[in-house]
């Protein structure tokens, strides 16, 4: 009896148990998500702090094109989460062909988001927005705008590449449904971050009438 | 060397219909956010409502799309309080100093 208890203890301490009933890859992704959510939180809090500290903080986003574009981008990113969750469900059923199709649809929406966002960036740059200056007010605006949205866009771009690798591997039978689910966790997190960036950066900066 | 739970954690997900409803709720809340941007609200109230809506949207994504709803309670009790605590500590410093600066300006 004593030996059984000792075996169980040593098994736990040597990594032989999974306390959350999930694989190490998935647990690792959750840990990454927690750490990355703190990175984005720090960035968004720094943005809010800079904004409160600057009496002449600009509100440069007109309804068209900025708010129309950013709203479409939000819906596109939400659509990508829907296709991703469908892909994860198909992978759990063992339907490899359908899984790959859903992941490809997710990659399409992710790429669309990047294209629309780049268009928005170029439009603002044409109006004179730079990292250290802008024609509207506090020069900090450019740094925090490009900093926050740039880091998010980098995550989306990495996500599209990651999904490409996972779809290829899963289609060829090299990856498991768990791998698809782990990539899905990352993708949904990227979507989740945008749910805070969109109101804080865009909606709170709609140009006054 | 143990396999450490490889392959565990793939659980039956909710139905496609549930995911569609969650997605529609997320799109609707996005529409509400845009609408709020065009009605004259006091900035603090608007920020509070927008952040409240964002937290609801984040909850929908985490619990349904990221399947946290279907994970073991131990994972939820481990992840959520730790993250909320860390973000809360950052906000504590932020609010304290922001109110001080606002008072200095007025």
C-alpha cells in the first residue's frame, strides 16, 4: 500500500501526470497565452496612460474609411475564429479533408485582415502619421498606434504562417487533432486581443463632428 | 520518459449551431460598440461600457471558441485568477497615477 502511494507521488514529481488532463503542448500554449495577454495588457495600459497624460491627444478617425475599415476588419477576424473552431471540431472527428479546408478559410480571413490593416496604415501615413509625429496633436500618438496595432498584426501574420504549417502537416497525417486545437488556441487569442484594441484605439478616437 | 498526456484534452466540442450563435453575439456586440462611438457619452462612462463589452466578448471567445468551458475546473481556477491578478496590479498603478495627474491638471 505504501509502495503504491510512493509510486504515485514519484510519478507526479517526475512529470508522469497531467493535472489538467491535457497534453503538454496545449498546456504550454495556455501558458504562452497568459504571458502574451500580460504583454498586450501592459501595452494597452501604457497607451491609455500616454493618452491621459496628453491634453492634445488626437482623435483622427473619420467614419469612412477608418471606422468602416476597422469594423470590417473586426468582423473578418471574428469570421476567422468561427472557421477555426469549425476546423478544430472537424479535426476532433478525424475528418482531415474538412479540417484543412476550414484552416485554409481561416488563413484567408487572416490574410484579408492584414491587407485591410495595411491599407489603413498607408492611408494614415499619406495623411502625415509617423512614429514620432503627426499633423493632429500629441506626437506620442503615432508611436503607440503603430506599436499596438503593429504588434497585433505581427501576431496575425505569425498565426497565418503557423496555420499553414499545421494544415499541411495535418493533411499529410503528421499532426494530431491536438495540434490543430493548440493552433486554434493561438488564433482565438489573436482575435481576443483585437476585441480590446478595436474599442480602445479606434472607437475612443473617432473624430468629433 | 512519460508521454505526459499526449493526445489528452481533445474533447467533444459544442455544436456548429452553438458556435454560430456565439459568433452572431460577437458581431452584434461589435455593432453596439460602433454605435456607442457616435452617441455623445461622457468619456469615462463610454470607456467603462466599451471595456465591459470587451470583457463579455473575451469571455465568449475564451469559454466557447477556446473551449475553456469544457476544460477541468482546476485549469480555470489556475489560469483566470492569476491573469486577472497580474492585470489588476498593472491597473492599480495606472489608476493611482492617472487620477493624480488629472487632479494636478485641474
